[in-house]
C-alpha cells in the first residue's frame, strides 16, 4: 500500500511528437512552381498518416561522472556514462522500436590531467579485464539479445591503445551475437 508514495524517476530525456507525413505525387519542384495551384491539405489517416514519434533516453546510475574523470569499466561490468536511447514510432496501430546504447569502452582505462584531450592509458592487463568485459556484454545480451558494436575510437591517433584493447576483448569473448564495426570519424572528414 506504499505505491502512492513512490514516484519513478529517471535521469534522462523524453520527447513525444505527433507528425503528419504528406505523401504527394508531385515533386518538390512542382510544388514550388508558380503554375502549380495550391492544394488544400487534408489529414485523412490513410492518405496522410499520423505518426507518433517518441524519444526516450535514460542514463545509468552506475559510473556516472565527468567526461575525463570517469572512463572504462568497473569490476561489475558497468561502463562509464552509459545511456540507453529508444526511438518509438507508432503508426496504423503498429509500434516500431529501435534501441541504441552508448558508453565508455568496456576495458580498464583512464585519462589523467585536466588539459583538453589527455592521453588515454590502460589501467589493467588484458587478463584482468576479461571477466569485467564479459560481465558487461552478458548483461547487454540478456537485455537486448543481439548487439552491433560500433567503435568510434580514433584508430590511428592517441586513442589507438584503447581501440586495440577493445577489439582484443571482443575477439577473446568470441560471441556470435556480437557484431563489431570500427568507424573512424577522422577517415570521413
């Protein structure tokens, strides 16, 4: 009988928007042409469906902290600054969901100092990291089944040591439900 006194709280963000998509047979050029007469906009669900779009992000209470002070994984497999974001789209009585998570690379690493972009360093050996890395991804796979890991770490610069350690842990874990993709922004600028 205490439910009345309990209020669920998240540290995160929620936004809900209703969108109407106007599928028109004419091109954008025809719409803006002076010869094209203006069309009256109607909102009939079959012709112009209404979409409900929901974005929910929630931050984990484990290992939250300032960017350069809290990095890597802890002994329980929690990664620093972990956020789960779900995008929901509801249309024609169907709801579609896409979940994305983000967090620090799940190895023991840190960045010391206060200057901009301090050099990262590994804090524990590969063998000391295996069980914590495994704990992190076992929880991820329990919650989300399959995972596509997109590694955004700089693959050639000062962050290379972290990216290499991450890839090594993925290879050691060797789980068919994980897909590893390395994406280096520096190659695509």
